[in-house]
């Protein structure tokens, strides 16, 4: 998949640039992860480099389930960024206590329903300027 890059909307994902690089490494391996505060043990989504509850900046990585249900969705047919084909289904996926905004791939928009089972299917996007692969969290309908 390609997209027009006036300004690169993706963060620099390497360990040299972000404490959250583990998120991208796990996503590339097909695992969705988030952070748990080492101080108060709060589990956060999205992953954070510091805790919003207690302010601690030490955390552990926790893998989330790769399966969830559609909590809400919308279909975008026009106005998509260059390189993205339509219609595009955007979903809020319920994974345990978390609600994750994502893309639903390989789905007939007319058949998407609230409560529908989905599974993680990380989406490869254009590589970074150095040629390293990059990924976005995405889901597909479960069989």
C-alpha cells in the first residue's frame, strides 16, 4: 500500500527515537501490545511512555488478545488519502477493557455489524525513509 507523504504522519519507530518502539516490533510479529505502568499497574491504550495516573515513566509490555468484536464502525467512500482505495471501513474494536480505533480489511461494508468478531491483521504501509518496514494495527472479520 502506498500513500502520499507531504509530511510523514508516522513516528520514528526505532529504539533510537522512541520508548514505544516495542509496540511496532511486536506489531510486525503479528502481536498487539500495550504498556502497563510499573508503579500503579494501570494498563493503558494506546501504549504510553509515562503513566497518566501516577506519572511514572517505567512500564512493562503486555500482549493484548488478537481477537475482539466490532464496537462501532463507519464506512468512508470518498475523501480518502491518495493511495488508499475505497470504500474503507473504520472500526472501534472492543478488546477486553480497551476500545481500539482501527481499519477493517477484507470486509464487505454492507455486511459489517456491531458485535461482529474480528482478529488482528497488521497492515504493512510504506517503509520509513531508511527502508525499514512499518505497520499499522488493522483487523479482518473472523471466520
